[in-house]
């Protein structure tokens, strides 16, 4: 499957397909191992495709990229250690997730974007959440009545990027010129959402996760995620983030709105 996906199309399209697979796979790995979304992380076929995607992106990554706070060299995108760690019994993975992230927001490396905001003002954070929810609504991601995660959860934000890439690829391949024109809209949305809601805090999160956990899975994930986010920042032509404030989360324990970005769809 990986060979067909990446070798039967042009290089630019292959890179975008690989990006979509990697965003989606990383989203599943950062979800709760006790939940259904984590099933994708344990699927051998998805692991194989994601590993192939990571290898392609590592080969395409620049070797001389300037690094921002918490970032890793983009050529370091590799999933072999992650896949190896995922072979552990699921009960152990659930236990590790609980130890690392706990049941409350405010642990060493919170999984929610707004926990890294410089401002702890409730109105400011509510505005950030509203902006994220607005992106989701604009691109067909609906509220889930049974989702336990907030809209700013890392897993959901990563899955949303995969959703945007899938929509771009679908639009670009359409025979309808009016649909093809929407490909640029999806690409612009990727860059805007990435800059506003991923690149400024995820490298800091990864650095904190790497420092604060002894588990093979989350150390490996921290390295792969930081390298991938750096590669994406370079791809979008966004300047590196020199602000170290994202390395010090300012948690809030107030419950917020939840949202679910389901499987990638057209």
C-alpha cells in the first residue's frame, strides 16, 4: 500500500500524501490508548504506511534548516522506534499514558494548546478555543457529543491537518475546475492553522515530554513530532519560533468545549 501511495504519483503529490498519513498516525498515537482512535496506532498496515511516509519526508527534508525553540532537525522524522514501542501490551500503553498525562490538565507536558498561552486570562483562552472551533466548522468537522477532548487537544489538531491535506488532494484531482480551485483554499488553511495553532507550542510540548517521561513510546514520539513540525514549518516558509515561553505551560483546570475530528474524509 505504501509503495502504491508514494511511487505511482508525482513527487509533490507523494509528499502531500505522506504528510497526511503522518499527521493522522501521530494524531492517533497521542490519543488515549483506552479509546477507539488509538486503534489506528496499533494497526500494522497503518504503521507500515506511516513509517514509509516518515522515511519519504525525512529524505526530502532540508539538512541546514535553522531551528526554533524546542525543534529538532527535520531529517530526524523516523517512526521505527515509535512502532517498536507500540508493540507493548495495550494495558501497559494505557498505564503509561495515565502516568505521563494524568487525569487532569496541568501535568508536566499538557496535551492542550491553550495551556501554553502566555496569558492565563479566561476570555483570551476562550477566544483561542473559538478560533480553533471556527476552523473545524469551516471545513466540515462536526462536534461530537461523546468526545472527552477539548478542541485544542494535540490529537485533534493533528487530525485536522490531515483532514485539510485530504481535502486539498481531493480538490486538486477533481475533473471539475470549480472544485480544483478549492485546493488552494485548503493549502492556505493548512498554513494558517499550522502557524496559529501548532508551530508555536508543539515543539515546546515535545521538549517537555522528552524531558519528563521515561517511556520509550513518548520519548520516541516527542522526537518524531518535533522533527515533523520543524519540517512542516520549513515547508510553509514560516520563520522559526525563538520564544521560549511555550516551554513553560500555564495550565488552567477549567473545563472547555470538546470536539472530535473523525477519520479523514473528502
